[in-house]
C-alpha cells in the first residue's frame, strides 16, 4: 500500500515538464514586469525633473532674436 501511495503522490514526467514550463513562464513574466516598472520609474523621474526646471522668461525672446524675428 505504501508503494501505491508513493507512486500516486509523485508527479508524472508530463506533470514535471508542465511544472518546469510554468516556472519558466512565471520567471519570464516577473522579469518583464520588473523591467517595465523600472522603465516607468525612470520615465517618471525624468518627467518630474523636466517639470521642476524653471523656465527662463528670456529664452523665447533670445530664440526669436537669434532667428531675426521681432520680439514679442
């Protein structure tokens, strides 16, 4: 009876292959999620940095003067 129970408790070859495949897919998905979160964090940091910069009010006038256009 113990042998029969052990045989039923151990996964078959097909089940082991499915488990390995599932673990591989899970690792792949976790890496993609982590990479996407990292890229999103970098993008948010860049956006915050761009928004935090103070705009020079004379920058538009300077650009217009360099193009030879009348000042605003």
